[in-house]
C-alpha cells in the first residue's frame, strides 16, 4: 500500500499537494462477494476458510464485522483473527453498535471481512447501508471479502417475492455485484439446507418448524438456488464477453436468435423461439434484415413493430440490419452476440429459386459451424402482408 510519506512533498515539486497525489495513485481495493441462495448455506464459513489460508500466507487481515448468528462451527472458524471493535452510537438514550468503518481504514489492513452486505446501519450512522461502508473501504485501497444472499439483489426482489411470498426490505443495487472483482456461489442442495435447519445449525429450535413451512420449503429453495446460479453465470459470461479476444468466447448460457421477416408467420416463429429461449434459460435476440432498396408498406411496418413489441415482452433484444445479403447478416449477428441457437422459418422460395440461388439454411450451415439451426415448419401464406 502507498503512503503519503512515500510521495515527494510540495517543497520538492512546487504546486503539488502530496495528499491529492496520494489519492490519485492509490489503487481501489478488490471486492470478493460470497453469495448464496438462503441463510445457512455456509457463506461466512467459506469466507473464513479462504481467509485463514491467506492469513497463513502472511496477508494482513482483520474482521470488520462478522455475524455468526450463534452458529458454533462458524464461530470456531473466526478464532485467531484480529477483530476491529464496533463503534457505539447513542440513539434516543439507547447505546447501539455498528461497524466502525473509520477504524478499519485507520488500521490499514490488506484485507477486511465484512459480513451481511445488505444490512441497514443503525440510525445515526454516517452511511445508511453497509454496502456504502464497503465502497468507502474499497476506495481507501483495502480489499474486502463480503457475503450476501440472492434475495437481497434489487432487480430480483419481485421474483423472490413471487417465489417465497416474502418481500425483502434490505437490498443492494445490482451494480455492487456487477462491479465486484470476484463472485463465488456457495452452493448446497435444498435437502442439505433443510437438514441443517432441522439440526439447529441455522436458527434457534423455536424457529425451525415455521421456517420449514415458509421460506425453507423445498420448492422455494430450488427456485432460489437456480436464481443464484443463473445470476452468477450471467456475470461470468459478461466478464468473458468483455475480455474475449479474437472471437474466442465460451458461452455459459445459451443465446437464441430468432430471424423474422415481413411474412405473417414471423409472429408464430418468434413465439416459438421465445419458448425455446425460456426452456433453455437463454437470452433472446430477434433479428429483422431489411433490404436497403425496398421500402416497407404501412402494414409491413406495423407487422415488424408487432414483432419488436413481442420481443420486448419476452425481455429480448430486437436488432435491425439493412443489407441485401441475409445469410451474411445472420451469420455476423450470430458471431457478434455469441449465439448458440438460430431459429428460422421454412423458406417461402420456390424450388426453382432454391435451385438457382440456394437456401438460406445451406448458406448458414457453411457460415456457422458451432450453432444449432431450428427450421420451423409453417404453412405458406397467401400474402406477405398481414
């Protein structure tokens, strides 16, 4: 870590403030988040295990805030670590305790452990949320290990409420997960988690039966587990996409591209492609290739707008390209967006046209070696216009 004493002072470089220079050169700390589907999966335990290995390697590490929730195994793992004392905040004559962010920064460890990222600080704290404290610590150049459950991710709040019937009040912005340097899923099966609950390793005995009948129902845990795995898969894929070079990219999840046209069967085709995307838990893209020398009629324009609207309903991305080479446009789009499945309608060309010009499918087979093609059979329409 750089100290301001290491920077040349103003007497040596006129007009330079060493404190400002220190702020400029100081690196931001790295953030590693341990995420799980529910309380009790072992996020804090796993965080302590990894940290102990780093401590044994000589890393200067402290505990900024640790919540064991009375779990003996977790408490045992924390033995031997330096703990930063909490600060006392007096509120209406009552003394409350909260993590002391300033004390952590003053201590200047290489790494600090901060549990329960979505926690809301007690009234009177300098910052409202613990994730804001974490950002302050990171800005000071200190690495942070933290923990959070998937139900606390802001964009997933409504989905979690539908799954569990519980509205989670404490949340963190999605950007916290996006900006993290590393996200680790701490995963166990729903059955294992229920066993831990029944053994009293998660909550006190009086809460066990109620938890099993509500939040810890197996169907809830299965859905939350899938959410956690998918969320991290998306983050991994985005990182890979941003760092991919020379078109080398490995998809974590499938991506479906539906190719629509002015033919009426495009709506049917799009819905079929959207179902494929849903079944595969895949991202959906819809492509319309317009001929640059041909203007769409009003009805055709409305038809394409309908396709775009349906695409948005399925949370897909609608793409438009102007070119005379449809096959090349599809192939380039598939490569650009790392498509794994392409959905096409049955060709409306006559046998004579196919003989002379070849089919779109034949061309795509040549262009796309690692992409699955779905050719959906449809009745030949009487007209291109809906």
